């Protein structure tokens, strides 16, 4: 049996007369007039007076007869009632005429407003949703509990004698306490909904309720009597009238202000509220968004149904729950601290919502957010920065806001990358994260845009005291515990230090900031945090100056090395920090000052050589890297700061070499680090050891050859197969790129170790053919495009590509010493490897370039019959280019990243130990450094043409060696020759690598344009032009020859000149402006130079904008005749048809083509073919003339027949093959292959267009 929550109920006297409620007294304000209870009788007194007026006996003579009550009939379901009313309304509307319906509709609009339809629709949808929800949930069945089972009671009241019914209004006698049954419904947790922060319910008066009736015949049930009166007529039913929709202003007026008129101005606030909601819905979609106190988006439907006690209506306009974005920013400046703290929490969620891409928002909001996200984030960030100095929850949540904007913003992007960023930075290096978008009106939101807006001179002094005494200091269990706010502040500073060297400098120079961080996070080993050590390493990597500033507090970190057993994370972080300082040659004296500590640590690390624990392997790796750095510093002690801070004799005495030999059996990723340290030891022994380190090499061979015969060989094979498998899967993900970098590091270090042990021959049995094939795959692989990706993936891809370039560099160094490697083969590989070298490989790039220039000499050229003029070798050969190429590799001496493999020469030269940000935003040309483009051999021409620019090598002091006096012409000759030689050797000895190693069509054309532009701005009467030099003309012709339309084999693909020219011209000079200057120069000094004419026609193809063709054919039409020296097969393009299709339809150009044909300007060569094609295609329908363009075609034909008979015949018989249907038809084939059907169709057109007296003469030409 289903229980009920209703208890005992006492019925009022059935004979008592009911009185209808009195209407409230009208009020001017629309509300009932309040009356204090002290000014009138109480409710109890009034009730007694009313009862006293009722006649009848004062007391019944006997108790009433108790009879079982009948169950009440079930009330008709509300849904049925609504359906019945809806049917009646439908019948009534159907019986109405159109005029009656329109009149009723107008009355409804006048009474309830024009938006009543929307209100009714919303109410209907709410009812439907409620009905469906109730149907889905159903009525739960509550099980009976033990409390509901009957218990023994006293004898029932049935034995009491019945008496006559009494009209007395006094309370009837209650049943005896023992005879009553109390029943309670059992509630489950789902039956009770508790709202967050729900206020206590108002105090209610207790109401006694009777239990539900027992089944018929139960002796325990006592009847209170049968009602024999009549129901008043006013209670039997109410007159039917159309009730207004629930929630409308009229419904509110009738329910709460029934006596007030509908036009009462005091009730206008209800209509104004709805109007405000309507106007809000018509505003920007962003303004209509509402959020809860956690910053979560509230949907429009939820905002209308949420209860008011959730705290989401307090400051919201209208009846909708939640806070708009403007509400949040407004309340964030409230004078009430609790409100400000709540809004800070909402801002954290709002920033997270923006970072996730606005989930739950519709398309209109997403479109509007494209331009609003960044301004909103800046407002949120500065709201958090504003409250940083405050104490309590406001300041604590303000720190969380700043953390969300600076650190939390990138969390999702890091998770999507699928890699451990901390591990990547420790193993492969860091990169500045100054990620800037393109300079547009609405830049893409990024952390860089937020960081650039922070006033650090104000913010950093505010953060300093918060590090030591955070706002949430009271949440720590002990005074020494680190709070969440302190960790958030540390993470914020760490991300800011990664942003740029300027911010890192500001952090280091901020008074007491570093001292506060060290004292808070690193003084006590109990609560020391490895995050603080990583933060110090980031500061040290940012610049040499910051690393020097951190040398003084570095002594405090030695305790993490001295503690035994060590804490792994703290020990690893400390070793990495000391390694970073050694990258600049700094703080190496600690190896001598704390030698006892290092000796104990070395013994501990050696004991871990066979451990499989990941932390032990990481300790071995960190220790080996530190030894490699210190050994490199000791190789040339003059490069340390201060000099002789560590010496080679001490390194030998400490026995580090034997410690490293004991670690060769280590497992996992530590092996490449151990091999690198041993290689550094052997490289230093070659410089400082007796007889070039002969003894050290013998010892190394004794240890390493057995190792590489078994274990080492397995490691190399595993890395080789792993890298091949990763690259075979196409463009790798970030996780795949990390794996590729690990494999490449292993292979690179084993090649380095082999060269260090035996520079002339391989010291170990290595699979060189497989490694060679793998390196060729790496050179051609598309992974080199990953650094161009936007955001963090592109930044970290630059770091992860460095091990791959290192592998290529060491392979090239190894094969150079092999006896079966020819010079041409090595040159081909060198030309392919140089464009793949990354930042940090500058020394390697310069060494390879020097070897290339040295090997291409007069003897080498003569053996291969290249026909190089002797004047090249008489004036220094190709070696004159080395200073210019060296500047191209390292254009700035102010910013020099530490090399991937540390060298003694780089210790003092390095200015930072991480990759700088590639965001050189300048309006002028400036060399970009590594990685170089495939046209790096033409870089000297850029410097000659831009010799007056700040970035040119000619503006750099001491860039050239003493005695260097080469002229512009000599530099151009050497640069063009180097380009041609590079392309030839790659094509012949490494043909598969040609695409990535050799210049393309656009680079070749642009280089020739630059050579011609050397004469731009020169004084008149100059004795000699560079492009007229015989050797220069010869080399330019050879460079353009493979890219001409008639070349065999044809070079496929066409590069975009405009895109390639951006690197040289800079963002401030459009290529069209450069082309205008070039055409003007051709007009003034070229004298019809055929090479000049070839490059001038390239941008006039249909691939480029109409302006190029107009400028040459219309504005400079007088030079067309000299361009006739260029034949159709000599056009520099992959196919002649790039100049023919799509057909030109602009009247201005058609007029220019006809004029050139009629006047003889286009008398021969490629320009005649181009003009003839576009004119014929606008006349004959079989060539693509639009069907509705016959009248313009007739006019064109009328003009053509005024020309020579030869011209008329060429136009009449011209035909062409479209792309994909075969090779293009060149003259005379294009004038002889018109189909007979097309010829007859053209004759018919001529008959329609021309008078009869002249048509026969023209038709005779169709032969």
C-alpha cells in the first residue's frame, strides 16, 4: 500500500457558515494597505466573536457516530483538462469567421501586447517539457518500512455509544492516544533536492493531519460524521472566463492587484521588465550570455527556470538567472569583499570557458567571439592583477585569475600535444614562447598578447611580498608548508620567464624577488620544490647576464647534491641547473670547491648503472650531461668565466673518464648522454692529451668495442628501426616527433663517438648503408614543415628538430673521412644537409660551407669541363663568399644561441642557452639565420643589392678578413656559379634530394631580377653594368635553362614569385612595386637584353594578378617589340599555357592585344602567340567564346580584317589544346590544326558578320 505524507486532519464544523473573502482595500501603490496588528483585534478574537453569533447547543450530548469513510474519487488529471479546453477552443475558433478571428486577435494584442504569442509559446513549451519529464520519471513506489507495520494498541473507540449529531463548533474529542496510528512515507535521497546555499525556510505553523482512510470495514476507523448541508452557490462553480497566460503582466495584475486598473501607471514596472528582457535579447549575442558563480555558461532555457535562492538573480536584470559578462566585471569592483571574491571565481571559470573555445555557445556567439575573446581576456587578466595586493579571499582568487590567464590558458594545448613538456625541455632544450599572431585588426588570442600588455614594473613588486606571505597563508597546516597561491605565483613567474629574455631580465633584476623564491621553495629540503629549480634553470637559459646573477645563490643548492640518499627530483633539477651555467662556462669552480661531494655522488651514480628504475636512469643522464659540460669547459680553460675556473689536469685527476666507462652499460635514454660525455672526453684529450690523446683512444677502444659488439649494437639497431618506422608513417604527431628525436639523438651520439675514437675510419661496426638511406629520408621528409605550425606545437617542433639535424651533420662528418666517398657525392649530400641545419648548428654550418667552397676549385671544374672562366679563380674563386655566408648563418652577434653540442669556442660567444623566438617584426629586409632556405647560395646577391641596409654584411664591422677586396661583379659571379654547381651535383649524385636541396623556378627568376636591379638608382654614365658581364650572363642563362617551357626533362610545378620575394623585399615593399621598378629599368637600360626580357614576362602569366599584364602591355606597350626576342619555348614557366589560360576577357587587355598585333609590336616570339591566342578565343566559339558574346566578337573581327592578310589568316586558323589534352601547340602548329568542322563554323560566322562584296576575299584565307 502506498503511504502518504498526510497525517491527522480535523474538519471544521459542517454547519458553520462560510463567508466569502473580502476584497482588499484599494491602494494607490497597487499593494494592499498594511495595518499593524496592535491597531485592531487579533485573528483569535475575531474568530471567537464570529462563533458566538452562531446559534445551537453549546455541547453535544453524546459522541457522534463513527462510520467508515469512503475513498475520495480521483481528481481528473490536469493534462486531460488542458486537452479538453484545447479541443473546445479549437472548435470555437473553427466556427469563427475571418473578420471575427482578426478582431479577437487585435483585442488580444491590445490587451496583452504584441509579444503575447511568444509568451504563450514559451508557456506551452514549458508545460510540454514538464509533462514529458513527469511521464519519463513516473511515480516512484516507496517500500514499506518497519515503522509502518501495525503495533498493538488499546481497544478502539467503537465501543463508545453514539449520540445525536451536534452543531456545536467546538473541537470533537480526539481518539485515545493508544488507538491512533501514525504513518509516515519513506523518503529516498532522490525524493529530496537540496539547493546549494539554500536559505532556511520561514517558520510555519504546525498543522495536525489525519492519516489516510483504512480499508472498508476496519474497526479502528472512527467517522467524524456525515455532511448533510448544502454547498454555497458561489463555491459550486465559477463563471468561465478567458484567463491570461501565466506569467504575463495581466496575469500578475489579476492575481495580486485585482482592484487596480490595467492602465495603472504604478504597475508599469511589469511591462518594463519584459521590455528590458526583449531589448536584451535583441542586443549582441555576447551581452545575452549568462554565467553562474563558477563561471559556467547557463543556457537560455536554464536561466528562465532556475530557482531564485541559488544566488543568481540578485544582480541580474529581468527574470533570468545568472550574471552577464558586464555584471561580472561590474561586481568585481564592488566595495563588498565577498562579492569581489565571488566574481574573481567566476572570472576563472569564464577565462577557462574562453580557452576551451566557448563550449555550449551557438554560432552567433562563436562568430562574435572571434574579435572579442582577446579584449575579454585582457579585462579578466587586469581585473586579477588589480586585486593582487589585497589580502584574504579576494587576493587569493585574484592570483587564480592571473594563473588561469597566463598558465592555465595553455593547459589544453599542452594536453593536446600529448607530450611531457618538462621532459622535453630537460632533454632537448627550451624555446622562448613569445608566440605572436599576424598583425591584423583581430589577432588570434594567445598568451603572448596578454603578457605583452602586463606592466611588469608595477606587477613584479606586487608579487614579491606575496611569495613569502600569500593571501591563503592561513590554509597551510604548518608555517613551512607551501600554499596553492605560492605554487600558482611560481608557475606564473615561470611562464613569464619563458616568454622572452626581456621579462626574464626584469624578474632577475626585481629587488628581493629571487631571494623570496629561494627562501620559500629551496631553503628547507623538507618542502623544497623541483618546480623552483626548473624556474631557475629557465632564468639561466634566458641570457648570460641572468646566469651570472644566479651564480651567487647557486651555492645554496649544493645541499641537494650532498644529501644521501638523494631526493631524485631535487637532485636532477640541481644537476640540470649547474649544466645550464656550464653552458656559458660559468660556475665551473664548484667542481673543485665541492670535490668531496661530487666524488660521493659519482660513486652513487656508478652504483645505478644497472638499475631499471626510471628515476635512477634520469639521475645517470643528468650526471653524464653535467660531466660533458664540465669536460668541454676544461678543454679550453681560457673560454670559462673566470678563466682557468676548471682545468684539464683536474679532470684527469678526478677520474671522470673511468666513471663514464663504468656507465656504458646503463639502460634506457641515459646511454646517449654517457656516449656524449665520453666523446667530449676524447675530443678534449686530442687537444690536451699526450700525442693527441693516443693513450685515451686506446683505452676507449678497449671498453667500447666489446660494448658495441653486443649491447651497443642492439641499441643502435633499435634506434635505427624505430626512426625508420616513425618516418614511414608520414607527418608525425608531437609524440611521434619526440620519439624520432630520441632515436636521432642515439644515432647522432654514436656517430660522434665513432669520429672521436677514430676520425679516419669507423671505430665500430655500424650499419652505415642503412644510416645513409635513413639520412636521405630525413632530408626529404615533410617533418621540417612542423616548426611552421602555429602555437606551442610549432615552437617545440623547432626544439625537437635539432637532434635530426645533428644526426645529419655527424653523418656528413663521418662519411667525409671514408675512403669510398667521392668529392661529388659528398658535395651533393652537403648541399642537401645545409638547409636542414637548425639554430644551434651555426658552427657546423660554417664548417660544411667552408669545406664545400674549398672543394670547388679550378682543378675540380676543369676535370668536369664546366667551362668556368679563369677570371673566377684568379679573383679568389668561391672562397670570397665565405664571410657573406657566415653572416647569413649568424646575422647577429647580440643573440647567439648555445650549440646543440657544446664546444669550447661557443662558451664565451653564447648569449642564451635556449632557442630565441622567431618573431623578427621589421618592415625592412633582414637575414633570418638558420635554418637557411634552399636558395642559400644566392644569399650574397641579396647582400650586394641591400648593401646599404642594416642587416647587410657590408654594414657589419670586422665581417671580412684582412685583404678581402672583391667587387660586386665578382660576388655575383661566384654566387651564380655556386648555385649552378650545387644543382648539378645534386641532380647527378643525389637526384632524389633535388627538391629540397636545389633552387626552384621562382628563386632563379628572382635572383636574375636582383642582378638586373643592381643598376637601379645608379648614376648615368656608369662604365659597366653587372648583368652585361660575360660570366654573369652565362651563369644566369645556365640557371634559367632548366626552367624554360622547352626544357627536357621539364621541371614540374610553379613557385609563387610574390611569396618568395617577401623574404627579400620585406613586408613594407610589395612585389608589384618591385616589378614596376624593374620594367622601368628595362625600358631605360636593357637595350633588348634577352635574359632581361625572359624574367620580365614571368609575372605576366595568368597565375598572377591582372595588374602585371596591364602594366607591361598597356602602360609600357612601347617595349613590347623588344620582347619579341623571347620565343614561346624560352618562356620561363612549366607550360606555355600558363600565359594562355584562363582566357583574358577584360576589354582593356583585349584592346592592348589587338593594338600590338595591328601595329606590329607583337610581330614575333612569345608575345605574338599570347596576343593572338586571347584575341582568337574572344572571336571563335570553338575556342571558348561565350554564347552571348557574338556581337563583341563581330566587332573584334571587324577590327582584325583591317589588318594584314597574314594577321587575318592567323586569327582565322588559330587553334589550341587545353591543359590535360596534350602538349601545347606552338607556331606554326597552332595555325595548321583547326578541325574541318570548326573551320566551317567559323566561315559561317564570317558570312554573317561581313558584307557580301568582301566576304569571298576573306573566306579565301581559310585554307
